[in-house]
């Protein structure tokens, strides 16, 4: 079987420019490239340290349903759940989020380590795990 590598996670957002700014300011991503998709969809790749997030903005977006905003409730809906990143210093990362006023939606402490969930500026859930 051929080797696999991770390329990107993708999400739709209401305002692609605001979403890109959030990922740049909060998580240090940068716009790698922008491109249109036929039918009026704007798209872009954000990149940091070889990780990529693809953002989409369609002409008439629908907001994220309320049950998708809570990671525990979202498990009841089939489909993709969230993107997860590791952090080298969990305590420092968490303190930085709190200092910047970013709400922690859920914290978990499992056998594999601690983690937390936040929502990006567009409401998408993101998880961070200690290495």
C-alpha cells in the first residue's frame, strides 16, 4: 500500500477574509494561495509549518447549526467533526488563548494527554492536544 501524508482540512465559512484573518492572528497561519471555484465560490489555502487549512465561501452560506457548535452534541451528527493540532506546551498555549479572550468550549483529559476545543471566528470547532 502507498504511503500517505496529511495535506489539509477544509471548512466553509461565512466570510473568508475574516476567517483568514482569525487564523493568521490567532494561530499564525498565512495565506498560501487563493482561487475561485466555478459557481461563485471563493477558496484559499492557509499554511503554517506544513499544515494546511482550505477555506470556502459560497454565495449564499448557511450558518453552522447550533448543535454543531458543541463538540459533545456534534458527535450525534454523522460526518466530519473537527480538525486537531498538537501543541508543544499545553499550559502556555491555553494561557495564551485565555489571555486573548478566546473561549474554551471543552477541555478533555484522556490517557493520551490533555486537550481543549475552541471555535474559530466562523464557529468551526478546533481541537488542540498536548504532544
